[in-house]
């Protein structure tokens, strides 16, 4: 494996994920490569968690949401380069699930100011494209983006394969994305400016009260020019999971991940 810093820089500078070279032949990681990769990622996740928990302290390296997302992007770039060839296939999925949970749990810990929101939506769009690539068992090339995985006949004959994302993993991903989107909406509602008239009359229509925060969020997103981006959060992944279009979140469904707060 090449040095981690060079790999990260290449991945960060790579073109848009929608650019697809036709095919890429990969081999599974060796046991030594996998150990080194796991150690590297565990260190990066630990740095991310520590930086977030100390975000309000003078010595933190992640005092702002953009800096947090920049650190998370480096982890994302490395995770995507794990070849989807067994036994490493599940490793790529597990680490991306972990990163998805950590980021969605941590974002509300930062202020939802106007300069942060477009940066966040751009990052979440990258995450959406990353999940689509994994669900389709594609390969990530740091220089060219996604490519279709090719396992040559000789390797296939010896048992080399790429296992699909399991139903359990798909269910967990669905829960993370739907629950995370709802949490982000609440986070934005807390940052939206209050309506001009905040006095509640006794006979005020309750439905109108309930719609108020949502309308405030929509107005704020429209003002920032990112309404479409928020409305289309994770649309590629949800469509791939069979949840394209509008969906209703059942009252008893929630994300069971442990908060990092």
C-alpha cells in the first residue's frame, strides 16, 4: 500500500463520482495489508471522535463543522479504496456504516449557520454517491472515480468473489439515513429564525403550530439556495434500497446508534 497521506490527497482530488471508467480488475487485500488498513482507520476514527468531543476546547483540531467534515472526508476516501473482493468486502461496508453513523450523530453538535449548511450538503452528497457505489459493488479509483468490478476467470475459478451488501446491513443503512435526515431537519429548525409573530393564542390552530418550524427551515434553505439539495438527501441510495420518492417514517422507527455527544 502507498503512503496514507499520498493516497488521501489523491482521493480528495479525484473527479466527481459520476465519472465511470468501464472496468477495473482487483485482487483481495493480503492479511498484512488488511491489518495495516484496519490500524490506520481505527486511528483516524479515534482522532475524529476525540476532535469532536473536544470541539469546544481551545486545543481541539476540529472546532468547526467544515474541519470535522474535512477529517471525515479523508476517512471516506480511504474506506472507498478497500477492494470489494472477499473477505474485504464486508470490511468496506462496515467502516462506511460506522462513518455514516458518526457523522450524522456529530453534525448537530456544531452550529447550523449559513456558511456550514452548503458544505454539509456537499459532503452528504458525496456520501450518497459512495453508498450507491458500494450497493452496486463498484470499485473506487482515486484518479478516475467508480468503476465496475471485474473478477477474471482464473480468480473466479479459485473462489474469488464479491459478496453483496447483506439485508441486515441494508436495513441498518436505511434506518441511519432516514433517522439521520430527520435529526438534521430538527438541527436546522433550531437554527431557523423565529417567525415575526411568536405569540400563541389559545385558539390557534395546532396544525399551523406544527408546520411552523418546517416552514422556517424551508425558508432558510431557500434563502441559502440549497433547498433542492436538502430535499434530495441520499436520494440515490434510498432509490437503490427501494425507497425512491417520498417516504413516511413510522413512529416506532428510530436510529439505535449510540450518540457521540
